[in-house]
């Protein structure tokens, strides 16, 4: 790496970590402080991705063209530092931000400024070759990702099944009372769908075992008496590629989203994806929650949330661009947000194309969502989306 490249990388790191855009006025790269540059002790690397989606959203009343942030996989940037403590022990530091800009909500005005930064990872990771790794800080808990195993090349750039978000997660669903009043914006799509993918990213201390025969086991002690355990697997059996994960999560108190009547939440979730040598594959994910309600809560207000997400796909390398995939995915969610009676169904047909030479995934697809509110006389309009998007990684 040349001195100029090191200095440019250092300048970018300073501006990003401070949450400010680089100034428009040209700067002298040689003036960047040497304290942030890659050194012989700790190697510094910048990484990230830019993701966008665009297309037509129909909410049952109007069709709206939107260009928006990708709800499946966000635009982000990170600073990764790695070094050796001893021959067997290594240290990794990781700071990663999600960069939000552009909502898929069809009621947001043109040019609405909803940009912002969200911390995804703020970690120190100590790894031993034979004893495993300890993670300290904010980041993935052990069970995060166990609902999102997927062997479709480029599939996570915009897929439906197995994802907490549905690409247009903040699009509004319109509800009406049997035609007696006009439809109104009452809830977003994420209110009705959830994959229960562990407990996402939190403040925690996490331990992972070394990978043995494709298996890895992890556990996290999460803030406020919460915890999770998980198992991950990646390997090949008789020529069939397999990726799988399973997790159990205990969230204490009201840490679970939208559960004001629940003291504790216990959750079991997992996924498995297989890919045959012929290019035919399948993915399944699901999750179930058990809610510990306060005494005196009526049975009518108690819920038993769960979801299932099956998908089938076919992939091959038919052009010099890279692998191409075709996928159909189905999603069923029940009583999400601990609201009794709510059911949601989603269908997705998608074509993905990997641009191998640039590390970019592209997709085009159609999604359709059908929601039952569970409340007599309160109807939800069907929602559909047709469009495309990309994820460009660097």
C-alpha cells in the first residue's frame, strides 16, 4: 500500500467515524494524522457496501414510484483493525455504521431528509486458534443470523423468506373499517412480519467455539439479564452444500419490541439452506416466541407469535457476469408484535445476478403481501411491489 493510499484511507476513516461528510474543499492527504494509518502492529482496513432499491409500490389505492434504502441489507461502512497478541492469540477491533437514507414509505414527501447513522458494531474480539473467540462490545449476538442461512448467490440483496425485513419494510399498509371511513396510514409492513432472527445486535459479551467439522457453537451474555445460545453449520454432504443455524434467545423484561404486556420473552428460531450439484436448492426458516405475561392479563390479549419461511431456487452460471439465481419464497407470520389475531402472508418471485468482477449483487422481482388484522370490520389493503435493486460491496 502506497503512502498516498494510506493517507487517503486515514482521511476517510476520520471523517466517517466522526459522522461527518468529507468537506467539499480539497484536502492535502499528507496532512492526515499518522495515528490512524495502518501500521506494522495493527493492520487497518476500510470496507462497506452501498445498497439501493427502486420500483413501484401499490398499497391498494395508489401506485407510487420510490427509490429507497434496501430494508434487507443496509448501506454501511466499517473500519477493521487486526493484529497479533501472541503466536496463537489475535486481536480484532471493529467499528461499523449503517447509513440510512431514503424511505420506502409511499407517504414520505419527495426529498424528505431522513438520513442518519446507526452503530452496528463496536467490538474488540480476542481469538485463540484452539480455544475460540470472545467478543466484547456491541454487535451480533450468538443467535443473530441463524434465521438467514441462504445459499442462493446474491440472494440476501433482496430476498423475502428468512429475512426480518422485506426490502420495503417501512412501506405503509392501509387499513379501513369495512368501507365506512376512508383508508388511512396506520402501520408499516414490518408491523406484520418478522423472522425472529435471534436478538439482532446488542451490547453483549459473546463466546464462540472453534469450528469443528463445520459446526460452531456460541453464547452471549446480553445487557439486563438477557442471553442467547446458538449453533451454526456449514459444510457439504454427498456433494450437497448445507448451511444451517439454530438459536435460543431469552429477553428479560420489556426488551422485546412491541411487547408492553410481557415480562420475559423466550424464542427459538433457525434456518437451513441446501444446494445440490445440479443448481437446485431450497431454504427454510422459522421461529416461535413464548411470552411470559404479567399476572392478570386476559387470555384475549395473549398471543403466540410464530413464522415460517420456505423458498425454492435454481442457480447457475449462464453468462460471464457471474452466477444467476431464480427464487420463489413464501412467508407466513402469525400474531407478530404480540397482537392476537394478526396474520400476514408474503410471496416473492425474484431473479438475482451476481456481477462477480465488482462484488455487486443485483436483483429484479415482484412481491405481494396479504394481511388479516384479526379484528372484525378492520381490513388491510393488499400491498405489492415490483422493482429492482443492488448491493455494491467494497
